[in-house]
C-alpha cells in the first residue's frame, strides 16, 4: 500500500513539472512517461464481453495469451508490467490499442490471463509500472 501511494505521489509531482510528457489531454490522468516507462493503472479485458474477434495487429484475440493493449507503444513491442502492490511482473507483447480513451488513468489493458498473474481478477484495476523491453 505504501509503495502504491508513493508511486502515485511521484507521478503527480512529475506531471506538474514542465518537462513531463503526457499522452492524454485529461487533467485526471496519472500517466507519466520517463523514457520508456509509464506509471498508472492496468485493467483487463477478455472476460466474455462482446469484443472484436481480432486484435489490431490482425490475429485472433486470445484472452489466454500474454498480450496487452496500449496506445503509445508500437505493435509487437515487449513490455514488462510490474504490480506496485506486490512487485509481481510479467512480460507481454503489445498487439492491440487501448485502453479506452475515456478512462484517462489507465495506461494498459492486459488480457485476462496476464492480469491474473499479477493480481486477482476481482481487483479490476491495479497500480503498475510499464517498462518497454529493448
């Protein structure tokens, strides 16, 4: 809990700085970019809700794959997602676009399987650090 609050405080302080890069015009976002690292919230998708049958990269959507959706990372890139509450990490490939723009504080949407490796699905949202893997 303390790490999560500390991360949010760092993000909010950083976004107030003149050089902070923002990827959303919403003032409610807590996303902050430092090189290829972003701090914010992760959600999950693929739990039976009506979805497109294919991801933006063109292959069929698989909720059990180690994949994710982000707006500002190129398709095919690997990212390391770390849960700030328990320090669990997972590597996922960016294959789709999201999360929905109306949710300004979310930086990544994980497939159901990927999210479940970081936290129980019942949490819905978790504070994370997302780092692009070279």
